[in-house]
């Protein structure tokens, strides 16, 4: 009988994709995807059955990404390196974890692990933390050892980088990234990450299914959504096309609007599932909100109307636009949204859906308090000398300060301009 092996990834290609993010080919000149790989491994860790080599690679790589003296203290960097390195070595050579009882040195010899790794692990655990130079060198050697020990054996055919040419059967070459700017490769990564959520959360995302899921399963899905959102923030920050690629996948691949949706049904279940996910990306990359809204309105104005029919998908996209533009859940983030393009498209490409979007924008504009004007068109809140009333200015300043406090800003009560050392 064949032996069944459970893995945290759905397809072997997902493991190879993560391998390519940890160990990019020499010809790869795209964005650094190591942080995305670490986030993917953290999702796999939640599912269980994660090979120690994969986890160790993520820990060591994350320690390298943490190595920034401008953001972190030298002590915290050394501690992070030491913790990752000790967990890597201990998981391989500790006889209490698996196998017959042997010393750590004996197990290291059996595995081909350098004995110096065991010695350094002992020093970091029981003595002073090793120097930063030693830790950096050992971490790099560990990643090289893990490649030979595990990653090189996952598949003989290495996955090529997005910008690397693929050799076809007839000897011709073609670029994997057809548009030349990395968009298609990023979209492929986004689809793979979202596919991991579907595996656990199920394909059905209706309100009933979401509300009746067991609490443990619901928590697991929320954790996965949070991890994937963190991945996407990293993609947006490292690639100028990140926000566009993510928005296209969310809208085009029927992620936000299920393919099984029926005309007239509510999207409250989708709002509850995806709101926090989208808001996390917006908080990390504010430009994503504008990119998402513009992609939605493009579907309604160009692709949706060209079909000559008004379907459930267009209705669902409109409901999402209405939710983002007008709902209280998005009120604090709407200030990050630029609607100039949306207004222009709705004006130039009128159809039933763009007309509804235009109506929503007008409704929101009417709700924004405006400065009253007199009959001559001048602001009414001005005194005789042309300056604004002091009470109005004070109220406006207080409101601005309250809004800034929501984002962690505050005003220093006193300001001392004396040079340092002067009494």
C-alpha cells in the first residue's frame, strides 16, 4: 500500500516557488521576495507537518532581514541570529526529538552537519552570544548547507526567475514575463498565496458558510488572511507594480465576488471576510486603495459594458465600490483614496453601473461639511478685516489634532531650544 504523506502546501510547485524566493537564480533582477517566502512558511507552520529544513530556512532568512542597525539594536540582531541558528541546529541533532539516543556530535556526523555548528550552538545557548561577524558567517553557511541537504533535492528542474528566459522545444526562447515589467510574475505569486487561503477556508464564501464555520477553523482562516496580507504589503513596497497586480487578481479572479453569486444577493459575508484583509494592505501601502478602486471601475466601464449584459459580477463589483466609498467601515481610510480617475471614467463611459458609482460619489460629496459662503461667493466665516473667526480656527485645529492622534501623533507641551549640555 502506498504511503500517504501530508504536506502543508497543496501542490509541489508551491514548494518550488518558495524555494526560488529563498534562493533566487543568479540572473534574477526582480524584487526581493524573501520576506514573502517567510510569510508563506509561517502560514504552512499553522497547518502542521512542516519539514524542519523549511522552517529553519525561514528563520535564518528572517534573521538576515532583521539585520538592520538603523532600525534594531546590535544586541537584538545578535539575539535574533542566535535564536534562529540554535533552533536550526537543535532540530537536527537533538536526540530527544527523534531517533536513537546519540550525542549531538554523533548525530551531526551522521547528517554531514559541520561540528563547528554544534559548538557554536552550545556557545550561544550557555555562554555569551557570539559576535555579529561570526553569526552572519554561520547563518550564510547554514543556508548553503540547507540547500544541499534539502532544497536541491526537492526537484531536479529548478524554477526559473520571472525575468529569465525559458527554452522551448523548438529551441526558441520566450520570456516568462510577457509584459516585461514583472506584472505577470507577481500576479502568479498572488494567485498562489490566495489559493492557500481557499484550501483551508473552503471555496464557498457565502454569509451562511462564514457564520457557521467552527471557531477554530475561523481563527485559522483569519490567521492565514493576516499572513497573506502581510505578504502583499511586502510585495507592494518592493515592486512598483505590486498594487496593480494584487488588485487585478482580486477583481479578475473572482476573489472578492464569488463566481457562484446570484443577482440580487448580499455581499455582507464577503465584506466581513475581506474587509480587514484589504485594510491591512492599505495601512501598509496606502496607494493600494486607489489601485483597487480604479481596477474595479475599469471592469464596470470597459470590460463589463462591452459584454452587452449586466450580470451578477458587475453588480458585486459595484457593491464593493459602494462599500469602500460610502460605508462607515472604510471612513477612516477614505482620505487615502484618490477619486479623480473614477470620476473621469464615470463621466466618459456612462452605463448603468458607472452611473450608480457616480451617484455614490456625489452622495459622499454632499455629506462632507463645506464652508458657508455669502451671496457674493465669499466665505461667511470671516471677520471684517478678512481673517477667519478665532473660534472657527480653534475648532478646526482641535478637530485636526484629534484626527492626528488616531494615527499616533501628538503635540509636545513645551519646546526647549537650548543646545545639549547647556543648563
